[in-house]
């Protein structure tokens, strides 16, 4: 239940940031080379023209990865993975 609560909190936080205009810094203080979840969400939204449904950061093989679900203008739900360290989009994860 705690995982679901944390994910809901993340979705609420992202929604609030999007409504507020997303004025959080794109990189962590001190130039640590980390792209914030807010910055990743803003970039995906701008490039796709879609609506972000949810976003969260998970650990994947020891590195932080932003997972973003969005609804595209043509009505499809897409999942995007962004490497939080480099800010680069990752390919689809094999299942």
C-alpha cells in the first residue's frame, strides 16, 4: 500500500508542478548532472504535444530512470523512459 501511496503522491506533485508552470530547476544544485523529474516531464510534454498522465522516478540497474506516461494528441498512451543522469530518452524496456 505504501508504494501506491508514494506513486499517487508523485502524480499529485507532478500535476501540481505542471499547473504551476513547472518553475523548478532543471538540474540539481551544484551541477550534479541530474535531470529533475519536472524537467523531464516538461521536455516530453513539449516534444510530444501530449498530456502527461503520470510520472515517477525508479531505480533501474542502479541508476535513476524517469518513467512518464502520456496521452498523445491522437489518443494513444505512450510510456517514455528518461535516464535521469544524462537526460537522454531510453529505448523500450524488454519484458
